[in-house]
């Protein structure tokens, strides 16, 4: 009986959090959008758009490398344009001057680059430990699905 209990502890318990250990985010893209709608604050949508831009860019790169096709061609630009537009509107509402508004594009791109590094680390973690980039990680798979939904909303 001791051996069965020890095997359970060694084999099963580590699997309970298996696919989320590499996740750098405590909040999903979907939760950001829901929070933005609940609080009527577009900044959450801007953050979601930057995160999706970063994630979709990496997914496109993997798929381009492995299949020769990039199914999300152009969507990164769409996400970044949405983010810049939202942040420009919010900056104007807050009374920002021209200098601040002119710097929004650079700040959005810096955020995008940071999120890209976070998603790359998460995908690398998944690949190193589970053999694929996003498929076996339910949080990452859900994140990708929600970003695809946002593509349809933004381009629809």
C-alpha cells in the first residue's frame, strides 16, 4: 500500500498543474476582454489585442516553418492597429498632449515585444516539457481560440 501511495504522489500529483507552469499570465485574454466590457474600459481590450498580436505572430511563425503556410497573415497588424486606436482615444480623453499621443505607437510596440517574449517563453516551456507548443496546454489552446475569435470580430 505504501508503494501505491508513493507512486501516486510521484506520478499523479505533478500532473495536476502540468500545462500551466510556463504560463506567465494570471489573466487570460478572454478575462481581459470581459473585464473591459464590465468596467467599460477599452484599455483592457488594448492589452488583449497586444497579447493576441504577439501570440498570433509566434503561432504564424511556427506554422510557416512547419507547414509552409501562415494562416494569420496580416492579423498582427490588425491587432496592433486596434490597440493603438484604443490607446489614442483613451489618451485624448485623459487630456494627453501631442507628444504623449505621438509616442503611443512606440509604447504599443514595446508592449507587443514584451508579450511576444512572454508567449515565446511559455511556448518553449510547453515544447520542452510536453512536446508541442500549444496543443496540450489547455490554457494556451483556449488563448489561441479566443484570439482567433477576436480576429473575426475585428475584421468582420
